[in-house]
C-alpha cells in the first residue's frame, strides 16, 4: 500500500504508539482537516496487516 497520510498515521499512532483508532481519526482531523470514519480506518488497518503478512 502506498505511504499516504492515513497509512502513515495508522503506522505511527496505532501500531507504534498503541493508541486507539479514534485518536488516529482525531489526529488526521486536527492536523490535516481529513475527516475519516473509524470503520474506514479499521478496514485500512486490516488491509495493511494482510499485505504485511503476504510480503513476509
């Protein structure tokens, strides 16, 4: 998956720092004015993790 803002935020905030997906959404909204639903973040996260498993 391409490294866009949402992917970067998910990797940094959720995976590295262990924060909730709600906090990832708040970060994107406050910093970049991107309004993302938690369901969309969950699907993106699942897709990222599946691609990671496929590469490994």
